[in-house]
């Protein structure tokens, strides 16, 4: 890293640190599970330890110490960072598991609500269909009277024979 790139790198590191601070604060405010809060506290403590080792590593670099992979500063920084990452992974896995569990619960509740709406939707249709069937039954069960009408318009008092037509009056009386 050149001298010109260092200020940008440190500025970017500060921005990422602030974003992580905001994320951890938000998680601390929104998480209600005691297990998740414990894991979050563990992540925060591991993060602080990792940041201390990072500062110690940078101080050693500024003092001009040789910092190869075998140096104590490098090994301590790597160990602290790995420990921090492991804690982050445990927290992420727990949050994911809780999220999946909540999602499954919401899915069950939505399925129940869907069945209720379908059931309540079929209820009025069933009542209307039942009402129509009752009406049809009553129509078929009621006897139809056939009345024969007189076509000749002859007077009934004349005593003569009347001729009847084949027309029927199908009104219910």
C-alpha cells in the first residue's frame, strides 16, 4: 500500500466501523430473544478485542517492526479476527434459525386465514344453492291441477253437452 492509498484505506475503514456500530446498535434494540442478545454481546466483545489487536498491529507497522505472518502481532490479529468471525457466524446462524421459525409460523397462520376465507366464501354460496334446491323441491312437490276450459263459450245453464278442448290451465290454485 502506498502512502497515497493509506488515508483512503483508513477513511474507508472508519466508514465501515461506523456502519457496523449502527448495525450492532440496531440489532441490540430490536432483538428480544435472550439467546440472541447473549450472542450479540459476545460478538461485540470479540469485535472490541479484534479492534484492539488491529490497532496494535497498525502501531507496530508505524514503528517499523517487521510484520510477516509469523510475527506475534500478525498471529494475534489473525486469531482475534477469526474468533470475531466465528462469533459473527454463530449470531447470524441463530438469527437465521429464528427467522425461519417465525416464517414457518407466519406461513401456517396465513394458510389458516386462507382456509377461513374460503370457508366463509363457500358458506353464502352453499346457502343460496340450498335455497334454490328447496324452491325446486317445493315446485316439484306441489301438485299441478289441470283445468279444462270451454272453447264453445256455450252457456252452462242450457244443459247441453259441452265440448272440451285439449288446452289446460296450469296455474296453481
